[in-house]
């Protein structure tokens, strides 16, 4: 019985660790407006959540009723500070990466904007 309880405990811990690595959240501050796909996000504080792992990740940025979702890739990279990366495209700043201390979210393609929720 003791072995069975230990086995269940270990299985639960492994499943919890695997689930935690596929979902995450954090916060970022945009000092100026950036584009995510076709959506222009104004400067401000945003909650960032993601589900999935590797190249099959979906990132959502939320501020109040504004919500933008975009496909991304999660890359495990250690950094000292959280940051973002942008590029200039057609006269706009485009968000390309959200860098947290343990993971970087590399945004891909156009997002699906969701507003008013």
C-alpha cells in the first residue's frame, strides 16, 4: 500500500510539473504603443498568459477589456530581467518577443484580436 501511495504521489508531481511548463503568465509594461499582428496596443501594463509548449503556444495580452491573442513559440532562455523586443515594420513598432527570466515567447504570424470581453 505504501508503494502504491508513493507511486501516485510521484505521478501527480510529474503531471503537475508537465502541466505547469505548458501554461504560464506574467506581466509586461509597454512604454510606447506596439503592433501585435494588425492590432495596435497602446502603452501600459499588460497581463500575459500562454498555453501550450514549444512551437504550439498561444499568447494572450490583456489590458482591461482589450485582449489580443497570437501564436508563438516558447524558448527556454535564462535572463536577468524581463524585457520585450520589437522591430520596425512599415513605420510601426511590432512586438516580436516577450522575454521573461526563464522563458522567451517569440510571437509569430497575425493574432486574433478580441476586444470588449
